[in-house]
C-alpha cells in the first residue's frame, strides 16, 4: 500500500475541476425559483434570524418541520444550513441555490479524492486520472438536477457531502494512521446523519472496505 503524502497541487486541481464543472453544468440553478415547500423553509429561516432563535433550537428536539408526526425525520443540519443562508442572503433566492451548488462541488471533490485514495491503495498506476475522472463525472451527473434546483432537497446534498467526506477521512486515516482523521470522520458521519437518515449506509461501506483490505479494524 502506498503512503506517499497527498500533493497540495493535485488537491487544488481536483477542487478547481469540481467547482468549475459544477457551475458550468448547473449554474442555471441560480435563476430558478422556489419549489414545493421551499418558500416555507426560507421564510421560517428568515423569521428565525429576525430574533426568533428558539425555533432553531427546537429543530434539535423535535421532528423535522415540527409538524410532521407520521414520519419523524430528524434533520437539524438542514435547518442550521438554511439559517446560515438567511443570515448571508436574507430572502434572495439565488443565494440558497448558490449554497446547494457549493455543496455539490464539495461532494464532487470528495468523490474524486475517494477514487484517488482507493486507486493509490490498490497501486493503480493512473490514480491521478482516476480521481479527476470520478470528480468530473459526479459533477455533471444529471441525477444532481433535483438536488440543485430544489432548495430543501439539500438534505440529499448535505448528506452526500458529509458522508463522502467521512469516507474520505477514513481512507486517509487508513493510509496515514492518523487517529485525528478518524475522529473527524466520525464527526462528518454524525453531520451526514443529521442531514438525512440514509447516511446510515456509510459505516457498512467502511466495514466492507476494511474486510476487503484486511484492515482488521
């Protein structure tokens, strides 16, 4: 297994590619409006930052949207992200879409990093190219359309972003034996779970990698 340190130049290229392709492919999302319950969430976020902060605290103790009792989703990370947007953009809709674009670009970067780390672990000679290709394909994947055009669908975008970051940090720990990275991986997983429950799959992915790699962790 190769344990050469990551080159900052490669990470910069990977980040630039992810960001550029995301905005080239999906930049039109900035001029789209609000869909479904988007308006309610944007208004509630702005209501919160205008002096009603207990509403945000309730997101950590009640089901998501607080009125949904039949399906008790727990997604406080979504409400926190919307409140941050409200602080920055107010009621400017384009700002909420801009955040979704950045989340997608970061996920694309994570995907490329994962492909690079796995390729390097298994001594694939074109690890650099594998990472760039994975990042590019994820950035322009047409399945991302709903996540980027629908503000509240950032539950998927944030869960993917934090979940993929969790796996990438685990791989970095596996190759460098830096236990601090394992703690950050756990934190990222918790944030992914706070965005959407489907993040529960990531521990099984890590377990599968450990079994395949003979890590014994």
